[in-house]
């Protein structure tokens, strides 16, 4: 009986591989029909992610079978790019002790090369006899054909594809990526910055008591004043003239009343006019009292002790003012708080009592801590015309109160958010505003 030519057997095996319509049919050919070219007792097809696709003599592979689990464990040790005879010495000692229970001692690992140069898996053949070079060459040639067919028919699941890509990434890169993800998820306080100033908590605002012209300002900025001290005077020339006229009118009315009183004893008509003249005296006295009150109010005094807060006094002298117009303020120098102006685009959720830190331009390395009092709902125009929400914060006890008028930047802290949100909050807002989302 003549032996079959190995080359003819190889061509027949390749024909079977080409006719396979599915990856499952091809896997059956690989583990069972390869006996036409090379003799073995057991065969298994294992993909690169160590999943057992087919086993010789078995119609369906059970994923939780002990033999399957053992093959998956030893597969992780087969990091070979060329055909190689393997045995118990090539696996871990624990798996090597079970080798004789599952496979013959002589095994041959045949990697399946992929189109991109990466392995798709491998074909494992096992028997009792050793492998010679001719058999290995024939098997390697057959596996090359199998690899092309497998690449065409086998479509790994997206999960497997992602698993392969992840396993191909170096571990140090995965560790760096995990560290970055953890860092981006680290909770930080959502905060915003706003221009700030140290202002008086409850200043006594000095306003013009009447319409007129400021004659002179008697205090300088930051001057310490006492209660009742004269702060400024309004021009009283017009009021003084009106007062003199009122006095003359009162004297005239009193003289007319006296004359009418004497005539009333003899003339009934004069007696009837006496009440009119007395009413006229009351009117003249009321006018005189009003003018005297206006003259007294033209001299503005400090309602309480403190420091004078105002601009250049020379700018006020000669300036016309209306009733209620602010001129200056008297404030306690040690009773201060922080005032900030928050732009509408920077509004975040801020709760009363939240932390506020002010970095003053005069002492940037010595921040001033405070607690939020309120954030105004309505945005009002600032000095530069830009709208802003007024923010007030109470200074924390136990620290030296900063001087009135110092300016700087306040940081307002809200609730905690992931670091990635803190970094992308403003860019996302700009993108949403631009795209209209």
C-alpha cells in the first residue's frame, strides 16, 4: 500500500480551508483535518486573547470545562512568533503538574500570523512522539493558509477587539492613564475670582442736606473725626439774605400788629383785623425758623466718631450738589468687610457662610479670610460700566482688620466638583454659547 504524498494532502487541506464558509467551519477543519498532513492525538485552536475556539473530537467547546480553563492558563505562556515544540517545562509548575492529565507530553505550538504582523492566536497539536523538522515545516505551511482564511472569516467582537488593544498597551502607560483619570476625578472646590475691596461694614453716609454749593470741606481723607465735628459747609449767602429779609418782615408784622392792637380799643374795624395780623406774625416766624434751620443744616457735622472716607476735598469745593447727594462717609476703621463684584458669567452656586479668601495687592502673601454674607441677585453697573453682582463677606475673627480702601482679588469657593469639571466649566460654557446648545 503506497503512502499518500504529503504535498497532495497539504493541497487537499488547503482546499478544505478555502471552502469553509464560516469561522466555526474553518476551526473544525484546523483541529480535525490537519491529520491529513501531520499525525497528532489532540489539537486545540486558541485565539490571541486565550479563548479556546475549537478542540479536536469535540463538537462544542464548553467555556467552564476544566480542560478549557487549563488551556487558557497555559496559553498565556506561549509568547512565540515561530512554530515551536513545547512541553511541561514551558508552563508554570502548577500547570505542568496537570499536563499529563490533559495532553500528551510532546506538543507543537503553531502561531497564526495576522495581516498586520500581530498574532491571531495559535494551533496547538499534541502527541506522544517527538516532532521532526519536516513535520513542523508542513504544519507551518498549513497554518499559514489557515491564518489567511481565519483573518477573512473571523470577525472578533468589539469587546474582544478592545480587550486586545488594551492588552497591547504597555502597563506603564495604563498606570499613567489611570493616574490621570483619578486625578481628573479628584474633588476640588469650584471657585471664581472677583475684584475686591475692603469697605466699612456700616458706614455713616454723609449726604447733602439741601440744594446748594459746597463752600469748603474741613476734613481730609482718612482723618479721624469725633462726633459733632464739622465736616463741611455749604454756601450760605443766599440763605443769609433770605434770613435778613425774613427778620425785617417779622419786625414789620409785629409793628403792624402792635398798632392795630392800640386802635382796636377805639375802632371796631381794627379789632376785626387783629386776628389777621397775628396770623401774619406766625407765618413770618415760621419762615424765619425754617431759614435758621436751613442755615444750621448747611454746616454738616459728623454723626459719630470714625474716619472720614472721601475723595480729594479740593474737588468738592465749589461743586453744586442736590438734596441727598453723597459727599463722604464716616466709618469705624476696625469694623470692615470685603466687597467684591462678580461678573454674570462667573456666577456659580454660592451659599451663605461659604469661605472667601481675599488676596490684597498690598500684601499678596498674607490672604484675608472671610465668610460669605450674600450675593446680590441683580447685576448693577459698576464704575467702569460693566454689570456685576455685589458680594459681601464678613471677616473671620482673630485676624488684624485690613485698612479701608485696600484692593485686591477675592476667591469665592463653592461646592466640590471633579477636577475635570473645574477645568472645563468655562470652555464648555463658551462652546455652548457659540453653538447655541
